C-alpha cells in the first residue's frame, strides 16, 4: 500500500512547496528552496518498502531464514512484500520485475542459482532500485548489486574437510551429497572441501551427487551410494544437515550405524542436527547462520538512506560437535 501511495505523496509535496512560507523563500524576487534537514531527509523503518524474493522452503534452514526475515520486518514496522520462488529461478525473476513495477525502495534476493540474473538486475538498476543479495551470491557484475549479506561457503567446505580429516585420521573413502546444482553454496562447499582434502592422498571422494538440499533426495542418493559401494564407505560429507538426516535414514535402513560405521559431517547447524549428534548419529555440523533478518533490514535502511556499506558482510559462525549438542540445542532458534 505504501508503495502505491508514493506518487500521491510527491504530488502533495509539490503543492506544499508552492505555499508561502513552506520550505521556500524569496531572495531578490527569486524563489529559493530551503534544503531539507538531515532529520527530514532520513527514511525510517516505518517508511521503508522492501521486496524480498526467497528461494522457497527446501530445508529447515530456509524455513528459519524466512521466519527471521518476516519477524524482523514486522517488529521494525517495515512494509515487506514477500515472494516464495518455489525453487524456480523464473519465479524469482518474475517477482523481482513485479517489485520494480511496484517501485519498492529496495529488493532483497536469495538467488536459487548463481547465473542468469544479469538482465533483471540491470532492470532494477535502471529503475534506481538497489539490490541486496542475502545468503547466496549471484554471478553478476558487482555494479548490479549493492551488497552481499551471508556466509563464506568456501570456508564452510574447508571446515567440513578439516573435521573429516580428524575423524578419519587422514585415510578413508568419502561420498558427497551436493546441494542444488548451480547454487552458490553447492559450488563453494564443493570447492572448499576439495581444497583441503587434496593435501591428504589417502582420503578419496568415491562418489558425488546432488541431493538438492532436501531430506528425501539425500536419503535417495545415499541409498544408491550404499547399493553401489556398501561397506566401502567410511564417511559422508553433506552440503547441508537436511541431506545428512536423509542419509542417516538410508544408512540405518541398510543395517549400518550412522556416526559409527559411517562418519557424517554436514553444514547448517539446524536443531535436528543437534538432536542427531545427541543420538550419536552425526559427528559434526558446520554452522551457517540463517537468522539474517535484523542484519538485512539494518543494511537495507542504510542503503535506502544513501549510506556507504561494505560489498560483503560475512556471518559469524561456529563448528559444533556431539559434546556441545545437549547444551546448545535448547537455545537453537532453527
């Protein structure tokens, strides 16, 4: 509603400026506008209109991320126009074009894949609407977006590999459950893991396949791995906890003990991962913080007010092990 009222607001501002004594004075017979004060020119949260294009709801992490965005908007009084892309880039592109037509102040987007955004981001730029990338990067020129708020996915992959090296004493056969093909976290977590593993010639990744960040697909792919390699598998590296939880089900169905017969390291640190560690079925989870709502809107307000912001604002994240799980689980919000 606020977006629609903008044009009307501009009309009334013009009328006000035409009235005697209202932000204008005469100097030598010429009308001179009085510059607005900093206070008058500052946009507040209550005046901010934000369009947000979310990927979908593929995982518990994403559900937590969406809740954080919506809750922060409500508590701050921001007008949020939210769109669920349902895992499809074409839906996200359509949503961004709708936001442009609605003349929002700013667009937030979590790109489902890295490529294919140049045209629509250029359209937003030409309309004067800044874009903030949240959680996932896009492979576009840096002048097409204002800032990226999110994790260092490559470092998450490195951390997972370091933990795996310790778990296997630098020797063993690993299967990998990859995230959505073409997505930034899948690309970077894949690369970061290999960057460390290549230093250990006795560690071998014997199979790698996408589980699309979902439990169902993770279970299916892990079941296929077990049929092909069986007891040869020493460990699983999953690009997120949901796929790891799916893998746990497949390992149990196969008659082996997850966390013991087959070590498992995954990424995200969702509540169910902590429960899996308490149960002895998951060996470690690398945190990827989804609770980005407050940070996002703080950043959005600064951008809307023309403040200079960093090109990348990384999240603060930890590594969790079974020894931490029971203490940490009650305080997890996702």
